[in-house]
């Protein structure tokens, strides 16, 4: 009899434990964040709710949308302006005194820029006209690698901007040429040793003048350029996939090209996406051959001055590859002082895109040739 009672008590206890466990699991599964869509296009409105709970049971709620914005509404609506993966947190306080935290992920992307809005880079290179690239944006009128420098280039109808990309301590991609922020901001330190929030707390210099510009995210720069200007991305980091993914999320793959200085780095990009616009800097005929073999859709290369030779240039041109050259960059020489001699040399050598610190002057000069 004693054994039977003990056995019955054991079974009853086991059932109670299982019941509590199931109840706890059901409770944790029952209340969750509800969203109108987990994957949206930038600018689209997303509605957030707390599911499977009576509104009257909630004393208060605070939403963190993951982009610096928040709300205390029970069912808020929110639109994201930049493509990214956002972790949304809901901090819920119940009338009973209980507090719970819930989270979900929202993936925000932008559709690829359509040909009807702006031609792809490879297509534009076949238009038979000279094009200009603003080195680090139009930095003569704004801080280098800033949103304002991009906007100034767009305003002046420049064809390309060149930007430099680095990664912060917390994995954010920002525009910065040097390894430190010392030269262009009122802060100090290595980009890789600072979080994005730390870097964004400083202002950018234009010459000696401190402006209200902040160091931009790569995604901010791409969305500013989207459908308006082509982007030459000079990657100062080895994580090419991270850069590629941001460009893809911003729908700017057809409008951007990735600068590479070594064949193995071009191979990294091709392994990620065979259609990506690889933009190699050429130092020899051997390198040109290697890039042509590796990148099947190679449409443009940058010729180092030592490769401004007929044999190398003609091989590229005969294979449908456009030439990109640098003139008046990081130099005291100006187009006016030089009487545009270097631009004339660029034209004589058959170049298509010229990168410079004087984009407006060169555009004005080359536009006259484009019209002839």
C-alpha cells in the first residue's frame, strides 16, 4: 500500500512538472512581437504590435526600433530610411507588475536601380563620351568623403564620386581615407578602435573650418548617390563581403565599382558575385592579362602612369575595356597652371573616365569635346 501511494504521488508530481513546463513554454511562445512584414523596402511603413495579450493587461511599453528611434505607443508604425538588418526590442510592463522583453529582426533593403532611372556602369562606358570622377567627392567645396561632398558633385552633374571605406570597432562601414579620424574631424583615434557612435559624435573639417558634417555610413553615402551618380569604392579593409552586402542592400551594385590593387582581391569579389563591377588598378601587361582571365565582364581598369603605353592600352581597348586615369590629384599642379595639358594627354591616350581633385573644371573642359 505504501509503495502504491508513493508511486501515485510520484506520477502526480511528474504530471504537474510537465504541465508547468508546457505552460511556461506556451506562455513564452504565446506573447511575441507581431509585424506587418519582416522584410521591407526602405521607406515602407512597418506596424508593430504585441501579440496574444490584452491591451488592458499592458501598463506601459517602450519600443526600440534599432535605428536610434523609439516609441511608447502600443501599436506604433515606423519607416526605415537606410537599408540594414535592425534588431527591434519591446520592453513591456504588465499591470500585474511583471516585465518582459521581446525582440525581432526587420530586414530593410532597396531595389536595384533600374536602367530606366540610370544606366549601369558598363552600359554608360559604351556611350562614347568622356566622364569625370570627383576624388573623395567634391572636397573643394565640402569635407572630403562627406555627404555634402557627394551632394555637391551631384549638383554639378559629375559622373562619378570616389569614396574610401573603413570599418569601425563595432562593424559599421564608414567613409574615411586615413586609418585615423584625426585629420578630418575634431576627434582622435583609429577608425578600427572606435565605435560608430563615438565617431559620429565628432564634426568634420573642411580645411581649417569645423563644419556640421558628420562621418557618414557607407549606406548613407550610397543612398545619397542612388540613381544620381556612380560610385567608385576604394576599400581600405579586407572584408570585401561586408562592403558588397551593404552595396547590395542599397540596390547599388549596377551603379558601383570596387577598386582592387591585387589579383587575389579581385578573385574574392568574383567568388562573391561573378557579375560585380570589379575595378582593378593595372601595373603591367601581365596583370591586365590576369584580370581579363579572371573577370569575365571586365568593363573598366585604372591605368597606373607606368602603363600608359600603346601596347597595354590597345589590348584593353580592343577587348572592350574602358580606361580610367588620374590627373591633378594630391598635387599643387592645377588645370589652369598646366593649361589642361594632362587632360589633353588623357584624351590622346583614349581614356574614358578621368579622376581628379578639379571635377568641375575638367567637366567643363571635356563637355566641349563631348559635344564635338
